[in-house]
C-alpha cells in the first residue's frame, strides 16, 4: 500500500489530512493462477493538536495492512484492517528583533550566542537512469514496474556535490502460461551537481523523488529496457554563530540625579 495525493490544512486545535490509499492486491484464483487487482481508498483524518489557522504543516505518512481475510472463501469479498501512521511537523514563522553592537554609559546588555543556518543555495536537478534487465523466461507483456529510492548518501568534492543511492525495482510480467511473475532489480546510481558554494562542513538536505512512472519496453520477449527520471532537490545551509542582545537595561548614572532634593 502507498499513500498519495496528500492534502493537509491546519485549523485551530487540529489538522485535517486528506489522501488516497493505493493498493496492489495479488491473489490466487480457483484455477491456481496469480492475478492482480488495483484498489483505491480515499480517506479523511482529523488530528487534535495545539495548532492555529495558518500554521505550516509537513506530513509524512505510511500505510500498513494490519490484517486481512477473505470473507466466505472462495469469494470476491476481502476484508482489511489498515494502519495509517502520520508524522506531522508543525512550524510557525516568527520575526524576532535582535540588536547588535549596543554600547553606552549605564547600559547593561544581556547577550546570547545564537546559531543560525542561512540558506546558501537551492539546487534542483533531474537525471535519467537507463537499464536493461534480462527476464528469467519469455514474457507476453510487462505488467507494471514499482520503484523506490533507498540508501541515499551525500558528500562534497571540491565544487561538486555527489549524491548516491540505490533504485529498488520490482518488475511484474505475464509469462506464456498466463501467470503473473515478478523479478527484483537493484540499480546503484550517482547524481553529480556542480555547486561552487559547497564544502564538507556544510549541511545538505537532499530529497530524491522518482518523477512519474518508469518507462519500459519489452525487447525480444526477454529484455526489459527501462528509463527512470530521478529528481534531486538540495538545500545547502551553513551553521554560523551570531552574538545578539536579547535584553538591554539602562541604569541612570548618578550624575543625572538631583541630590539637593
């Protein structure tokens, strides 16, 4: 199961999450053949939180089928229990005034050393990953290719930022006996970005996504030629110290007092 089409909105006292759960259900029919069914489940969840209207919300979701059973087997009715795990990160942008370089007679300044992470640059780059894989048997057609990116690593080298990962794929195909089969494939890849501002002591926030579906072509019934488009979104920040005044007290010098009163 996978969650897509996520929409989230913050209101006073709660967040509202909408989405669609996509399922690929594989089953064995009464003729002992493996078959596949797509299932789409729209859902709506409200989560009570200490929020206010207009706050920014980032939501990460994962869906797991907890249990399932076939009702009155053999039949076409499947009962499922699905757990949806929701991680919500709520932020609110605030403007804080700080003062620098305060000095003067009678002025006492409370200072704190702050750490700031200014964004140096944003990089958006796409890369094509082309592969050919030979199937263990001849296929009538390729049914579907599912893919995900794992094991992401980054490091900088001079002016280049090197992003490495592994593209995990499951290729489903129909053989000449009408059976649905699948084959796994793991493709290591690298994306090299030219970023003159990059250095090893900086922080790199990297998000890799697969754009659209995996394009494929069946050649000579045995070879599957594939093309995946991977998009890299990179935000580069650098931690810097900043000493700022957080409180200022002015004590009136004695010379300003009228001692004759």
